[in-house]
C-alpha cells in the first residue's frame, strides 16, 4: 500500500451543447486537480475545519501510559508510520492516553489493523485517577476485534464497531480479515452519536437518553459505577493482548 491518501478538490465537467452548433460553439472543460495527502497528515481543508493530528507517524509526543507520565516503550513502538501496540497488555495494563487535551463532543477518525485473533479498542472520556486500573472503567469504547478469527464466540455487543457493551453494531458487509487496514470514525454529540467502520455506520445512539441510561445501568457496567459518567476526558488506545496498529489518528472538537 502506498503511503498516500487522495483528496479530490475538483470534479471533471465536460459539457457539450446539443442540436445544431453555431460556428463558435466550444467545449467547456474543468481541469481536475488531484492533491496527494501524506499518511499521518492533515490537508489544508482539514486544518481549516479544526482537525487536530494526534500522531505524525514518527514520534509519540503527547502519548503516555494511563495514569503514568511517560510513553511505555516496552509495550508500544512506532513501526512503518503506525503507532503499534506490542500485545503485552491485558485486561488491566498496557493502554495509553493522549494527555495534552481532553475532549467532550468531537469527531474522530483513524486507520487500524489487528493481528489474528486480536482484541482492542479506542476509548474516550477517559478519567485518570489511582482508583481506576484501566481506561474502560470510565470511558466508552469503540470495539476493534478480529471478528472473523476470534477464538471464542462473540456476543453482538462484543463485536466489531460496537459501542462496547452498550449498543450492538451492524457490521455486515464491511468486515475485513485480520491484518488488513480498516478506517473507523466516532461522532460523539449529545444530540446524537454514531460509529462507522469502513464507511458504514455501525451504531447510533443518543448519549444520556432514557435508552442509553438503561443500558448504562445494566449488564457489564453494574460493577463500574463511574463508567460513562464524565462528559469529558482523554482519548485512549487499548493494548488488550494483541498486536494492533494505529495511524492517521485525527480529531476535531464539535
């Protein structure tokens, strides 16, 4: 895969007149300008629209261990322009956060792939405190998993593109095998939120609504009283015991 992405800034328009043509009839043509946007970078339009890049493909500035003060180089590295989890984490330990900025309502996009049988995720509204052992105790999660090759049967709420243990996803037709790159997006707004996988919306929900609160107060989250209570917090990348690669990580506040 070439390390470039494409942004179209004009459309081809070729207009021919119909019927009898006068002597000075002419063809109107609009030239296409194709702009190559490097991986892990923002276009000028994205910059103008308030997008912020969280990883430039080279260094790990801003990223550190959850509840820590430095980047965990024993568990994460940079590989071929991607921020890579080495798969040394587990249910507790191994996750990283982007420390400089907290986000409330936002739109976030990233590209990712995962090792066969792997499980990972992106979390938001994460709160740091010594009383919390992991980001998932406070932060909602976009579920990333090897849907086709995971060793155990998956419940729908555990599946790829889910609002983990909250909203079941529609992922039919867009699941790729482990090792292939995916694109994902979160739009979080109190008016209505949604997740996307490879261009398809997988979930939609209204945060803090009656239905959302009912899901929040049942099932898995009974044992985590501070889950999804904070309306702002940090972005976190999960190392849940599988090699996972992240790139083109960008976000803007809404």
